C-alpha cells in the first residue's frame, strides 16, 4: 500500500500546558479534561510503531506538526520523539514542525534538538508562541510571567544553531488581540534585529502575526 499527498499530520504529544493563554479556552479556564479522558502523554512505543508503519507502507506527508492543545516540551521524551521521526521517515515527510511556548527549551533539551537535526536530512521548524514584547503584556496574555525565560532560551538556541550551522528554522508568532496589539511594532523590530544577528541565508526564519480566532488553540 502506498499513500501519498496526505498533507499535514498533527500529533499531540500532550494536552498538558504550563500557561493559561487567553486565546486558549481549555487552559485559560483550567479544564480538567480536554478530549473527554484524563490528560496524558503520547506513548513513545506507540509513536515508534506508527512511524514504522508509515515507513513500511511508504506513507508520505507534506509535514508533521507536534502540537495541538498542549505544549510538546512538557513531554519528557520529546527529544526521542523527534529522533524517531527522523530515523523512520527519511524521504517521506517534507519537514517536522514543533509549536511551543519555549519555556522548557532549556540548555540540555535545546542542544539535543539542535545536534539531532545534524543527523537528519529532514528539516525541522520550531514555532515559538510568544505574543508579547513586554513582561507586563506577556503575563496579561499568557497568564504567567515567563517572557525572560523564553527570550533567554531562544537566544541560546539561535547562538548554538549558528555555531553548528544546524538545519533548524524558527518562526516566532504573535497572536494579535486587544491586550497586545500596541506592542506589535516593537515585537517586529526586536525579532527582526535578532534574526539579522543570528540568522543567515541557510535558514528560513520568519515573524508571524495572526489574528485571534474565536476558537483559540493555544
């Protein structure tokens, strides 16, 4: 069996999150359950089996997104999950994408992700959900004050990526809403300057502005 052209596969590593973003109703309202079952984490054995099946049946995807209603960096084996995908899906997926608030992109995890990308010909895109320029607005929009941690983690990532010339791209996101709209220009300037310092022609980095949807996803 060969299935091709199936577009995007979205894989939820966990439905836990460490923020309470206003645009993400389940976590802003502190739901105990999201999918009608207790919150949990993707089993790494199950993910390995899925990737083996994709490989065996030559199933191809445009890209795979690791995220839905939780933050993937909360998964204790997120590094291994990315590595399993790169091991089994060579030539069967255009790129791997992981959306996160980047609070838990600590030095160890950041180095593991950057270094593992060097062993794969599948590009990886990290999407950072930030949505603020100042700590005051970040706390108002995201529910907790982690902006300094996020900026420190991303700057360390950009420096290490440049040092190793790793094939990892970065997108920073700003979901525009009434609480943060006045900071959009400052956000744009900050990240434009940072990408000029730590970017380069070998990377596809971008700054993404999105309008707040009524459903809100994180």
